[in-house]
């Protein structure tokens, strides 16, 4: 290993299935003992439950406010300056409870690699016997109640187990805590994130989406059930709606 300076490149940020944005700032085989990534969680969003094998992770909160859940510890509020220590194989997730992005460094030792990551979202929900904790529902309600401006709206689109049936929600909404009881029987029982952060703008028509109808449904009831024709490779073994 040689002395070096790693610059933050926000243009390399990417969205993950964990429901957060990641910018890798230092993760190289040349530095196997540690890796550093900048994580960003949008308002109203909870990351998926997961754990890391053989890796100790530390969150260093840079800005925003959140609710962190780690192992058997009670959920704790965190804010700038706080450090969260997560031992290997310890269940973890974090929720953004504020109005601004929650930004933190994820420092892993030894360095993070994809084969050490294990998604345990479904197992955690099965263990608790619910679609999400009270904290998740609170975060979801906050996201769903955020006001939209003008005629545009940014949404997350989920595929379902029903052919050509999709659910759109305001970006960051935790879909498993939505109450679908007011709808007719759609047969929807499984959902999987398909497209995140898609901006709907009726002034710029998209052949695959009826944007006006989707926005109208969301403004009326907080979500939209609709068809679409965009091509997506979806694994339908995702979240179950309860």
C-alpha cells in the first residue's frame, strides 16, 4: 500500500437494491484492510434489512437525521457526528426520519465485497410477523404525505406478480406499509422495485406510461396501480404485501 488521496466523485453515485445511493470512495484490493463509501438515503426511505459476513461496519453520520436498528439494540435516533458500530453478521438497517437526505460514511473492515452481503429483509419480516416495524410505517407515512409541486412527480415503480401490473408511489415510500384495502381485489401479493426515481412530466409524454393517470391516482390515494410496457428484468421473489 502506498500513500494516496481519494477524491469524492459524486458523478459515480449509483442506486442499490438496499434503497440507498452509494459512492465508493476507497475500495481496492490494494487496501484490503478497510473500505470507505458515502451512503445517501432519501427522506422517508428505510434501507433493507441486511448483514455482512466477516465484516465490521461503522456508520459515521455526516448530515441529516435517522433511526438506526442494529441487532438486539432498540431503535435509536442518530444525527451528524454519531458513529454506529455494527459487528459481523449483525442485522441492520437505517431510516431517514428527516426532511433532508441522510448522508453517512460506511466504513468496512476488512474492505466490503459483494459476496459478504446478505439481504435478510424477508426473514426479518417473517420473524416479526409483520410487513414492517412501527418506525417503517411512520417513515412511509411521512414519505407518502409529502406534497408535490406543479404537474411533475418523482416516483418509484414496482413490478408485481400480476402480469403487466405495476404500482407507482412517491419516491421513497415504503410500499409494504400501504393499506390497499380500499382497492378491488387485484391479486397482487408480491412486489419488487423496478425503477427508482423516475420523474413523471406530462409535458414530455412517454409511450409506455399514462403519466396523467398515474399522478392523479397518487394525488388521490397515495399510490397508483397501472400497466406499463417498458422492459425490465424483475425477480418476483421480493416483498410480500400483507
